[in-house]
C-alpha cells in the first residue's frame, strides 16, 4: 500500500508541474487530495490494517499529502504570475501610438511667440530674465514711481494676495517689476528682455483676459536716448514681423517713464496694431534701484503678447487661447 501511495504521489506531482491552467490544477487537487480523492481512499482502507502497519501507512499518506499540496501550490503561483503578466500585456496602453501616427500636441501659440521674441532679442545681444508672478507692492508699484493713490493700485485692476500686510502682496499686473529686480541685482550696462504672465482683475472678453502675457525690455547704459529706443523697437519689429512692417510712437503717460509713448505696428495693408508702451526710464526709478540717474540713462518698453499672437494667426477671440476644444487646438 505504501508503494501505491508513493506512485500516486509521484504521478500527481508530475501532473501538477505540467498543468497548463488553474482549472486543471483544481481538478487534480480534487482527484488526489480532496475529500473524495485518491489519498482519502487510502485513508479509509487503513482501518483494516494492524496498528504498526497503520502507523507506517499514515506517515506515508501525510508525506504524500504535503508533497502533492506543495507541487500544486508552486504551480498555482507560476500560473497566477503568468496570468497577471498576460493581463498586463493585454491591458497595456500604447501611449506612443498617437505620436507615431501623426503630430500630437504642440507648443502653445503664446509660448511660440515668447520663444521667437527671445530668439530675436538674443540675436540683438540681449539677455533674458524672469521674475515672480506673486509680487510685493514695492516691485509692482512703488519702485516704479506709482504714487500712493495712483488708480492702477485700485482694487478693480489688481488681484491682491491675502499675505502680509493688507495690499502688500499682489499678482503682478505687468512685467515692469522685473525691470526693478534686474536693476537691483546687477549694475549697468543692462540689455535685458523679460517675458511673463501677468494678471488683471478684469472680466474676460474677446480682447481682454484676466491672465495674459507681456514682454518687457530694459536698456540702461551711458548716453542712451529716445532715438536708441525708437530704433530698437523698429529693428525688432522688422526682425519679428518682416520688412513690410513699421512702427509709430504716440505720446502717452506711464509713471515709470518720462517721456512715455504708445507703440503701434503698421501692417503691410496699412492697418495698425497697438503693441504696448515705452519710454525713457524715469530718474526716480533708476534711483529707487540704486542706479545714479546722472551717470546712466535708459529706455524700456512692455508689449502685450496675446494680441500679437492672435493677430498673427487670425484669432479674433482671445479666449480661444484657453480653449481645450481639439477643433481649435488642431489648427495650430
Ligand atoms: N507696464 C505697462 C503696462 O502694463 C507697459 C509699459 C509701458 C512697459 C511703458 C514699459 C514702459 O516698460 O516703458 O501697461
């Protein structure tokens, strides 16, 4: 009987190792170690044996039971793992598929314009700088010569951040505070452009967004004149838009420049695009940043980039820049 048990166990172990599915394993388990299985059959036959034989047969049955259970368990683990692997394989998402088939995604139009403008100015010998979008009153207003009661500090234009003293921290309303930061950390000569995101507390419509983009330019050197500024703006316009474009300056007012002007770009068809503001850096601003206005002079300008990008691509509603509609996105 002991031999029979060993043969049965050896056979069951071999079949367990060769089992191809979990169902096969379950069937084998029932057939050999289950309540009505072959080993149980031997157990029932033990009753007719004498005590000594019964002990030996009992030991052989126990050993066979463990051996077969081990083999079943090991094979079950293998099949489980293989099953998991093949399920993972089946459920795998091929995220490269879209890219291989066609061009998926692109740089946002405004980011494209920023990159191009940076290239243009770097080509003219400028550096690129950035500043924080959450600003303090000093950089966004005070250092730029905004009087304490200047209307631009009004709640209607400025998003205030609930931090520090009331009104002390704002979302920057323009990129001009980066001028202050650049002047505070380096001595002249300065030839720097500063692109970035700015915030105004305004309702969005076709020509206004509460979050938009500007490019600031600052030059501080000895003997800088209004002529240098006009020439730089014209040169950059031709480099960026093409030879058919020109610029004009209209007198204007900004607290941080004196004199100040608005810049318009003339398109080849004769129409005008309002680009932004410019002027000679106010002596108070230079002094606020620790630069001697008797020795140094400078010019600055700040352009809105969203309208520029929109004009270039025939976009008539700035809110389309925030669209997630593929029909809009796929066009560019
Ligand atoms: N910061 C101004 C604005 O957002 C634009 C501007 C005007 C920037 C004149 C300048 C400047 O650098 O010189 O309306």
